[in-house]
C-alpha cells in the first residue's frame, strides 16, 4: 500500500469513528472503491473499539493504584496454600495482592481475575496459557508459580518483585546509550527464551519490564503469553476468544492491530517501540500512555490515533531524537518494520544484533580519579564521572545548608515579634538537620550499598522535597518581613532563596537523572 493510500486510510478511519456502526460499511463503500483501503479502515475501527485489557496490570509492588472492575475483597482470606495479606495494585481485569505461601514461607503476587474474565472459554484459556507461562525458566522472566481456582474465580500466582518499572525510570528521562544497550539485551534475551519455547508475550511495554532493587531486569506478565507452533509451520490459534484485541494500543504491531496471526516477530515490534522510547523519552507514534498503559486524557480517540499511525506511518527518525550510534538506530528501525518479514525473526536474533553493537567507549577520567573499569556513554559523561558530580552536588547542598544556618540565625535577631523569629529558626533548623542527614545517608548508600540506591532515593525523595521547600520558604519569609526595615539583609535572604530554588528545580534533578544506576548494574 502506498503512502497516499495510508493517508486515505487514516482520514477515513477518523471519519468512520463518528458514524453509527450500522452505517459504516455502506458509507465506506461510497467513499472508496479500493478494497484494500476499506479493509484497513474497518480493521482499525474494530481494533479501536475492542476490549483488550486482559491481565493488564503487572504483578509488582505498585506505588499507586489505578481503577479496576469491582472485585470481592480478599485480604485475610486463604486461597489454596496462599494467605492474602494486602492489595498492591489494580488494573485491567483484576486485582493484585501480596500473599504468603504458607508451605514455603515466601511472598508471592496473587492476581485475582475478575468474574467477567472467567467464563468457560476464559477459564480454559487461563489454564492452558498459565501452564505454558509456568514452563518458562529464565532469570529475566518473572516466574509464574501456579493457577489456583476457587469456585468461579481464578487466581494467577507469580513471583513477587520489588523495584521500578521502566515506565518509572522513563520519568527520569531517556536512558544513556550504555544503560540502554544493557537493558535492551536483557529484554531481548528474556523474550528470546520464551520464543524458543513457542510463547509470544503480546503485551510488552515499559510497565511490564522491571528493574528490581537488586538491579536485575525482569519481564513481567507472561500470564498473557500465547502458545504458538514453531515459526516454520505457522501459527496455531489458542483458545483466546476470536476477534479479541489483546494488548496495549501503543505497543501493538500492525498485524496485531489488524487481527492477523501473531508470532515472535509481533513481540519484536513491541520491543522496538520500547527501545525507541527508552532512547528518546517519547513514544515513536506519539502515544500519550499513562502509567497503566491506557490512552491519555485525550480519551479513547487518542488510542485510535496511535493505532492508525502504527499501521500507516513511520516514526520520526531516531537519529534526530537520541544519541544512539548508527548501528543501534538500524537495529531499532528493523525491529519497527511494518512487515513482519522485515523484522528480526525472534528475540534471540534481536539479542544477537544488540550484543554486536559497539560497547560504549571509555572516557578519560579527571586526574587522580579512581578507575572502576566501567564503560562510558558516547556523547555523555562516564558513569563514574556522573557519580562524582552527584556526590559533589549532594555535598555542596549539605555544606550550603550548614553555612547558611549560622549567619541566618544571627541576622534574625532583628525580626519581630519573637514568636515569628522562633518559628523561622525552628523551620531552618529542621531543614538543615533533615536535609544534611538524608544526603549523608544517600552518600553512604551510594558508597557501600549501591544496589539499594534506587530504592533509598525513592524513600528519600519526599523528605528532600520537604526540606528544600521549608528552607526556601523560611528564607523568603525572612526577606519579606525584613524588607522595610533591613533592605540589605532582606536582599541577601531573597538571593539565597532564589539560588537554592534554582538548584532544587534544575540542578538536582539533572544530576539524579545522570546517575541513576551504578556502573556495574544493568
């Protein structure tokens, strides 16, 4: 199909959405005599209006919950050998709980699939595909332990993981090349292991890939995986309901959107979308995806726009949006090919191409800096240098806090009434004590327990925000109070408040984004 035909498909797709379903076929026949265009338009509309949210939420330790269908409360109940302790997430068609395996004494994630997804066909699909997913044994795949049934309800039992999803990491900005390459290899190797056993994930996205607190990359939610026959003999459909669109719109391959047969190359396309996003911080097809993988505030029409662009348009050139070397750009472009035949055959072939990419070149260290043998990132500072700047930044803020305390304490003698003076001094004292203590703690973790740094920074973030705000607020309030009687002192306080606000808003986030993992971690 030509570019002009795809443009026509895109235009008719949007017009068709606004028409009553019963009138669409006759309307489309009057708009185009090209059967290929008509097929594409109808396929896109059907995909846009399909329900594709089965088992969407990953079994991870959520920091926020999203809306989910009503489900019976399970906290405190025992399902099989699993004692349910608390809810940890909602999404799609089920609720995820933290449970305790009473036989082995380990924590597990228990996904309760809502009753709407457990009719006879759905139960048979769950049983068959959970068995297939449970057969996977790879360090990069979250393990499926069991499928429990209790009356009409089904419960998927999986490995319980704590850490950050790649969606969370994307909030810090795109990954530098060195980290991008290692993460890409880890993902490709994991799905390659599944493809070798005839399984296709079908819902790869940043929410379904986690960096654990130990630094390992894990692909989640293989409970959605679909069995296939070997690629050479084609596809064997599973019990999945015919016509159902399973997956997340922004990460679907063109053949998946059209409802055609799927194989390992479908996952390769999703990985291509994910790798583009990790390298640039933006979706290649402009998907405004929320943390739950759904369409953004523009509503369901946004999902339809994305589906149309995936089928009809090429993404903006990656080389203009990222600092990836040309070889890496070529790998991502091949993974994002519209035609399955033009992509890598499976995850293993993609992993081989990623491993063959040039390793990051070494960047000379400053004189006297210790060498750890870690690679640097083309076009960016070496991770060791980034760590040094992060440490310097933390130390500088701690010193700034401490040095300001003494003169501010003395200058506040002119503030009346005394109650206000006491309040400002207490706020400043809290800010300095808490801010310095938290930063010293993070420095200790970065020096001696670097694998826990990501978790500790998440815990420390609200404390640091509170100390920064209270520090700036105390100085600004002092400037306001002293402005009429002591203009020079007020100017000093106001200047210090502005400097610290700029550092908090611009400098600190930049150093945190630059140094987000230790050099030896994936």
